[in-house]
C-alpha cells in the first residue's frame, strides 16, 4: 500500500503547491491521524476475534493513509527552501532530534500507561498520545508557514508529473536511484536491529529486562549525536559522513557477536555507538534528498514526487527488516513460545539468532555502502 500511496500523495502535493503556493493542506488533513489512533485502540467490548481484527485493521489502514498525507509534504519542505547545502542539513538536524525525543517519550509512556493490560488503558494511552501528536503537528505546520520567507513565492515551472510519471522521473535520476537503494538496505538493517534487540537480550544475555536498556542506549545518543554530525557534515560533507556512519554500524554489529565475552558494560557501549551511527545514517540520508531534488528541478516542481518514492522506500525497509530476521530465525530452527513460556533453543537456533543480529546486518550495510559510493552529487553541490 505504501509503495503506491506515498508516490501518489507526492504527485498530489506537487499539484497543490503549484495551485496554492504551499503544501500545508495535506498536512492539515493528516492531523486526523489522531482520530485513527484512538479508534484503533478503542475496540468495542462486544467485538472479539475476527470482528475485532477487522475493526483494528480498518483504523490502521485509515491511519496509514493519514500519516502519509502528513509525512510526504512535511519531508518535502526542505526541498522547497531557497537555502544552502549546509542549511538543509541544519533543518534536518532539528527534525531528527525532535523525532528521537518523540520515539523515546512514546517508548517510555506507552508501556507505562497500559501496564494493567485493560482495554480502557489502551484507549487512554491512545488519547493522550493523540493530544501530543495533535499539538506537535500543529506546531510543525505553523513552523513551516513561517518558513515562507525562504520559499519562492511562485513556482516557475508548469510541469508536474502524475503518479506513474513522477515515479519514473525520480527513479531515472541516477543520483536519486543510488541514494534510494542505499537507504533501502540501511533502513532494512536498522529495523532488523530493533526487531532483534529483545531476542538478543533474552537469549544471549538471558535477561529480557535488558531490552529497554539496549533500546535506550541505541536511541538516546542520537539526541546528542545529531548536532555533532551536523558539524561533521560542514567539515567533510554529507557523503563522507554517511559512509563513516555506515562503517561504524558494520563494525558495531560484528562486535555484538562477541557481546557476552566483552561483558554487559562494553556491549551497552557498543549499542550506544550504533545509536550514534544511526543518527548519522538518518540525518545524512534525509538531508541529501533535497540536494538531489534541487539539482534535478530548480523550481521544485517535482519535489514531492521524489519524496513520495523516498518515504515509500523507508516504509519498505521498515517492513522488510523484521521479516529478514524472522527468516534467519526460521532457518536456524528457532522455536517460538507463548507469553510466560520458557523454551530451550537448539544450538543452531542460537547461532541463527546471533548471526541474524550481527553478521546479516553487517552484510546488508556493506551492500548499502556499495550503492552509496556510487552517489557522486555531494562533491558537486557542496560548494
């Protein structure tokens, strides 16, 4: 669904910018995501089984569409700004820091709010998070409106590709194609990592409680690391910064294979290093997209078509990562267990668990680096 919806919304956003001079209309519609979130976690008590699943599924799809309605024009905004190479990275730095704070906040608040497991608690959680989402979304839209001084008052071009042509135009752009392919593998790796953390904590360190510690060590450094990566990009450029981040993730992933030998403290330090690398992976990749867009279309007439393909790629990597890890576990003969059950895993299952969490991400990141090295625009647009 995302592969179709995101590029389509990109084409719609480009047309709206041509007509109204901005992209905010779709973002206002996207704020109804809050309604979908509350609905998804407010299953009527009379529903169970298939009926409850259908209820949740409908609101989930509804929410997915609304999220895309907000995300695509929101991420396109930096491409509309008449600012420098460095300033685009700066804009993305603020966004990545706020995003990480949101991930950490929701990750802590949501489990605490539903600790009892009652249905009503899930509804309360959804309502509280929706309020935060609504406020954040309104602030974002107002902030984008205030950036109008750095945007062209009119779009000079008259050409705005439709859905199919927009996707074709974006993917024919060699620089964008290399960047997208690199990020597809990068996104797959990072979401594989997050899916594998609970297994690594439970079966390698025999402590499921370490899941929160590992995730905190992974996400928290990104808040401080993003501004540091911003300074790095000013000195050596985004391309070299991204390649360094990818190299760090490869090295860190492989070191986790011997985590028990290194001890818990060093393992947490390695995970924190991966978090620093993660901040660079996100910041540099996302801030390169506006560079490609402005290089291909100075008037920004095709900006959201590019962004739509990008966000569809992001969603694809998010989905593929956990499936890749699940496939590795299945090949190793990993035995699933229900809540509260303790299943002794075979030697092959444990080997697959570790390889899937360490070696596989490293290999996939090497592939990402291979594509990224073929991206040559950075040297041109940096100066």
